[in-house]
């Protein structure tokens, strides 16, 4: 049989969909989860767009594959040949991109995509959020058209939706009443934040419709039994203390896979990483791993229903988003350790996307004056899942702190983290906000070091 691969991915969704227990209407994804495997403790390698996607699609951590910041701001892979699309194309796959990718600014062909489907924006739609949703629909429809074609070789199709990225729709769907919603913690529960969350839910519902349309077409064309389907996102939602934060709300991701011949209804609590996807695909297809080292491990035992752990710990990083914010983290089953490596002592406002939640905190609680997180933090997730209280300095955690420090240092050495040689530098020509900017669109640029 042909071993096709369909990658369905979103922007800024985290785990905030129905299969993970959230009151967000995504019935197609709920049904999909029951048909395959759902990973409840899946994490990205960096809670920012390009680094997270680069790790997923190269199998290497962001600083190792070169993606220290955002592709559209001047960052890039050190070797696009490592990209999954290049690997699959070199092994006889038809490689198709429809919609969003964030691993290169304007050259998807260098990543290995033979076909690049980009629908024009409908400028008759005044609301920017609705305009992006319409483009998502167009890209989903184009993927359905491809699935209806005769397939003369196996395919790798990447369908990337802009949703649930900001800007959200100006108004939520008419039947979504913000008065009766509760946004997940750590989002504040007030009128502004509920309206913001209602708009997120509108976009998430649209994601479900788009993916549901594609999954239905896959089945109707008799391709479901020959296709491994992956559903994921890059990082947490674009709310304060989520996206661009090294906590579970920022690094936690939805990850669901449906693999032909594997049991349905698998729910795993094992720690897994975006980087585990690449070696999983290699094993399923029956191809040798690429020449570059893959940092992840195959999910195949978990997909077969085995109750076991793949990793003792997982790592993630931030270097640059809109602005500089250099941090590293290691997470085990029970603990999360976070280390910050720059001296800026206030919240980095341009790394928080604009929205009602941020505006409320800026104007009502002086968010811009809030002190930064300490340079070193340790959280006991069994007692503190929201990572509110660092136990650094508590004698009973001294041994744990030493162990987590050692784990992080060993990982930095093994992956040749540039931090070991001094401050991380942005490439010449990159565009970075100053850390004291208010919004990413302000354009008060930091000058990259030569």
C-alpha cells in the first residue's frame, strides 16, 4: 500500500480543543481523537512560531537547526535540506504545501515542497480575522481537490491554517455567548477576557470545520486506510502567560495521530515531543533516518497502546520572538525548571500579542511595569500545575534543583547551545523590537549585533 502522510496544523491553539477537555466546540477533532491516539502530555521545543515548527519538521532543537527567531523577521534554518518535506521528496513522495508554513520567509521550494498552494486573500471581507478564516477554508478546499485526484505516488500534504492566530474575528459567531464561557487558566475571568475567548472559540470551531472537511474527503476517496494523519499546533494560545512562555500553557500542544492498522482510542500520558514525529514517520514508512541526527524517539510503541515512557525529560527554549527573550527550560513528569539569560527586568510586552486580555492588563494593572520572572525558577507541578510558586531556595527541593540544573547543562552541551559561548546573537538583517516596546507592530527596532 502507499504510505501517505497528511499533516494538519494550526497557529496558536495549544491544547484548547474539545478532545483535551476544553469547552471549545470541535466535534470533528473529538471524533478523530477516538479513532487514533491522543497525547495528553505533548510539548513543543519552543513556544514561538518558527522555532516550534522547525523542531517538528527537522527533528532538531531550534538552536541546533538554526531557527532562533521568526522566519519573517530574518531568521532561517541553517540547512533546509533537513526539512521533512525534502527528506520525503527525496524518497519519492509528492510534497504539497497548502496554506501556512513558518520555516522560511518566502521560499517553500527550498524546504522540499513541489507544490505550494496559496489562496489570495478576499479583500471584500473587511474583518481581518474573518478574512484569514476564509483563506483557511480555501486552502482546505484545495487539499480536498488534491485528494480527489488519482494518486500515482505517495503524498505528503501539509495543510497549515492561520487560525487560531490573532487577529481574532471582531465579533464571535452569533451563537457563541461570551457571558456563558470560561476561558482556561491563567486567563482572567472578566468581560473583556471572555469576549476575547469567544473570538478564539469562533476560530477554533472554524479549524474543526476545515479539518473535518479534509478528513471526510480522505475517507470518501478511500485513502484513510493508506494515510497517517497528524493533527498538531505550534504552541499555546496568544494570551498573556501562554504563548512565548516556558510553562505548560505555552509549550503544551495538541498532538493526535491516526495510523493505519493501529488501535483506536489510545490516550497516552507519556511525555512526548514534537521532535518524536519525524522518527515515527521514518519507522512507519520503513525508511532509514536522515543523515542529520534526530533528537526525538519514535512514538510507535505508544501508538500500539503500550503504557510506557519515552523520555525522562523534555527541553524547550526561547531566543527571539518579536523581541529578545533568551530562556531555557527542562520539564520532567513532576518538575519544571526555567532559566533566564538576559538582564531585562520587566515583562517583554512586544512578545505578547495585542488583544482584549493584554489591553486590560496594561491599562488596569500596569502590565508594562510588572517585574520579570526571576532568573531561575523551579516548580513542583504536582502541587503547582500553573507554575505560580517557584521553590528555588526551599531546602527540601535543593537536590531536585541541582538535578534539574545538571540536566539542562548536559542538554545544552549535547546540542551545542550557542549560549555556552556567550549571549545569543541575532543575524544581521533581522528585525527585532526593543524589549521596552509596547506592541510588536511598533517598529522600534533593536540593532542586531555584528
